[in-house]
C-alpha cells in the first residue's frame, strides 16, 4: 500500500508496499485490510461482517470509514475473516493506473462465470483445450485441473458459509427491530387504555 502503516503491524511505522502473499493476518497491511473489509461489507453488509468477526458493528463501521486505526484485536479478527474468505491467502497486485498502489487480487470465482457449476465447467473446458496440445501441456495437467476444481469448490463453500452468517445477523436485527416496534405498540395501547 502507498500509505503508512502507523506502526499498527507490530513494526516500526513505514511504507507497506511489498506485494507478497499474506497467509496470516499479521502480514496484511492495514490499508489492504481496510479495502478487503470494505469488499466484505459491500457483499455481506456491516452487520454480517461484524458477526463474522465477532466484533461490534460500530467498530467495523469506523474502521471501514477510515475514522480509526485498528488495534491488535481488530486486525486479528478482521484479518482472519479476510483470509478465510479469500481462501489460500491475500495477495495484493499493483493497480493499473498507479504501480505504487496495491489492490486485493480477485478470487478465482470472481473471474469465472457465476455459479459453482458454471465455474467448474469453465475450468474443465480450459483444461480440455490444454489436453488438445499434449506436447505443450505440463505432464501433471490432471493434478493442476483437480487443484483448480478444489479451489473453486472451496471458494464457493466459503461464500455459502459467510452468506449464511450474514443472513443470520440480518435476520436477528430484523427480528429485534420488529420486537421493538411491537413493544412500542403494546405500550401505546396500554397508555391509551389507561387514559380512558
């Protein structure tokens, strides 16, 4: 990332521009963590991400809006959720317009046709083309195809898992709001009947 890390990564403050694979939350730069959290909030809503990370909704909101720097616990919780969501790790890549800034690498399923079956069929088709040229293809082509298939299945499993957590969090909030409205109506009815 182009911005300073403010020493929040248990390192001295400095420039976080290294483009390396982060396989543990400690190695995700703060701005990359923020960008990833924004992506999760866009997909699963603030409430859903807060539940996934077992954090207060307001803490996630402040971090996403850039109003706070994450402490150790916040970095750990959000970083672990981000790593779970992105599967094998979080890898930044340079932005096209500015080679000094980094963005999150998309997941494999974001690059393939939508739907698990369609994505797996696209992978299969790619490898059928590769098998058409056996002299050009690697000898372990079947193992590579199997790896891609497992990656797609794993990313869709993570998507289903996180979607379920987000649905539960949103349903709980809707239920809580409904109970509050019903409680207010009941209180109003009681006041009205007491006044008569």
